[in-house]
C-alpha cells in the first residue's frame, strides 16, 4: 500500500510504503529517484508487514520494485505498473 501526504508549504510529499510478503525476513525498495543501486530498507512490524516513510519531490514520477529476502522482485499491487527494459514491469508512483 502507498499513502501520500502532501504539505502546502513543502516541495516534497511524504510517502508511506507498506508491504507484506509470505515468509519475508527483509524487504527493500529500489528505483525511487531513478536510483537502482541505493535501497531503502523497510522496517518489519509486529503484524508481519513492512513499512518505510520516504520524502519524494512533488510533481514527479518514480518507478520502483520491492526486493524481498534479497532474491524476489515484486511490484506494489495497488499502483500502476509500467514495462521495464528487461521484459517485466515496475511499479509507478505519480506525485
């Protein structure tokens, strides 16, 4: 799930990412700000879901994927998907 919080006086939007995957020990977000090398590590909650808060520029688009347990790439099911250069797809968030 992706929740967006806009601020009138700020040039960014706070985005809360929440994701659950069966048997997940770790989940990272890659691709935000077109950065596929630097990841954002999500925190595991008591209910087994993972979450992370990220500030992203307003009026921007970001492709991303979740990397689960360092070997499984998954998309966010609640946002649009776009084709990627590898024949698969990436999640797309529009702010």
